[in-house]
């Protein structure tokens, strides 16, 4: 196996199972991030800020450190490792949750400003990646540089999804309505994939971005109070159930690596 093939083998094939685990992982990112920043570190309690600690910032530092370590391990790995890959995805989405909350709430950027800023960062990352390596196809990742671009883009997209999901929910759609909005958008992307010749690379990144606000709204629907439109499920319980379900899917669904160059030409 060549170095390029070894690196590409660390990227999973884009299957229905991939999208199912991705949606569950983004939902876990919301409930898990909220469990740390809001429940454990007290950002939504009456005592928030009394200790001088910003829960969103501390949560971001915790998950950001875990993400940096996992990305380093992922890049150094010689082949696709499902547990490592999905752990890195979960770390990126929990870090994205706390970072987006810090930017939109603690820094006062707000949901519209935060969403637009993060969208610009996602597009800038993709543009730089394309100009540097010639493609942004997920299954064309074949060097450490490409993999680094891949994880930077993913982390920006996870953070964008949190802000976008909160924006739509708070704008009047509510958590259930927001989930319906983003679920419908994903259904449209799936139809475009089946019925048209729209670039699979464009559709992949559009779907990848939209799964995050779907997960954010579903996660909020699960753990937010009844008075706010949620089901008031314990954040720790919801996170444990989601993590267990993800683990079972990784165990029982085929976990194949992507084919190098398969979508690069499309």
C-alpha cells in the first residue's frame, strides 16, 4: 500500500450508515457540549459567572484540547480506524457547540453574525484547500496536508451548524420546527443526488454542514426545559443513550474506507 492509499484509507466511505452515525454524533455533540458548559460549569444556572469562570470558554478549551489530540492521532494513523475517526468527529462537534455558544452568547456576536462569520470561515477553508491541493473531495484525502484541511473544514462546519440551528430555532421555528427545516433540506440534497448530476462534492459538503444544525435542534429538543419547547431529558442520560447507539452502529454496520479519487472526478 502506498502512502497516498494509506492516507485515503482513513476516510470512511459515504454510505447511509455514515450519515446515520454523523447525525447521531452531531446530536451527541449538542447534548454533550451542553452537559459540560451548561450543567457542569453552570452557564445556564442563576450562579453563572459568579466564580469568574466562563463555562462556554472552559468547555471549548476542554473539547478543543481533545480535538487537537485526536486529529494528531488521526493524521498519524496508517489506516482507517473507525473508532478513532468517529471519536474525532464527536470531539469536533462538541467543541463546535461550546465555541459557537461562546461566540454568540458570551462575546455577543449573536446568531446571525455568528452564522455568517462561520459560513465565511467554512468557505474560506474550502477555497484555500481547493487552491492548494486542487480538490476538496472527501475521499481524495491522501496526504497529511489534505487531512488537516479536512479536519479544519469539518470543525468550522460543526461550529457553524450550532449557531445556525440556534438561530433558526430562536427565530420562531422552535426546536422541532428547526429539525423539520434542516431535515427537509437534507431530503432535498438527497433528491438532487439521486435525480440530477449536481457535483457530488458540493452535495457532500452541503449535507455535511446541514447535518450539524439538524443535530443541534434535535439535541436541544431532547434536553431543553418544557417551558422552552424541549422534552427536558437529562443531558447526561441523552448523551449516554446517543453514545451507546453510535457505538452499536460502529460495531454492527460495515465500516469501510473511502475509495481514493472516486469522487474527485465528479
